[in-house]
């Protein structure tokens, strides 16, 4: 694979969040444009959501409750990654510092199952 972002769109999705140092202060459109221009992102970018606390989006409550990280069910920082299988089960959770290229084999394995 030449680019991790070439996976089918349904496999990669981005959820902007402004809860970590105000890193995503723009509108949903501005954030999407920024990610496309600076990171070559071609997968869907959802509307900005909360990923922690009492207002956390239901998707992130599910993800964090089904895959504990270094902070338990908390999310350490932006760019925390979750790998979900075709059944919707969380396979793994990756640190914000994990590069997408570093989980390529895990993604390919999940796709083959």
C-alpha cells in the first residue's frame, strides 16, 4: 500500500475535537479543508465532537469503554486511534503518537478476517 489513507472511506473516519489544548478551533469546514491540504486526508471528517467527559459522543463512550488505554477509559490526546472490526468490535487502541503507517498490518489483518 502506498498511502494509509487509500483504504476504503468507510474504514477511516475523523472526528475533530477541541478538548485538547484548543487544537481544532475552526468550523467543521475549516478543519476538513486543513486536514485535506496539510495531511492529504481523503476520508470523511465528521462534525466536531467531545471525546471525553460527560458530554462525550456516544461513539467515544463505546470506544473508550471497550478498550482501555494508559488513562483507563480516558483519552490522552488528539489523534488517539481505534481499530474496529467488521462486527463493530474494538480490536485495538493506539496512542496519539502512533503513526497510521505503523498500524497498517493490523488494518490489513482486520480486513482479511
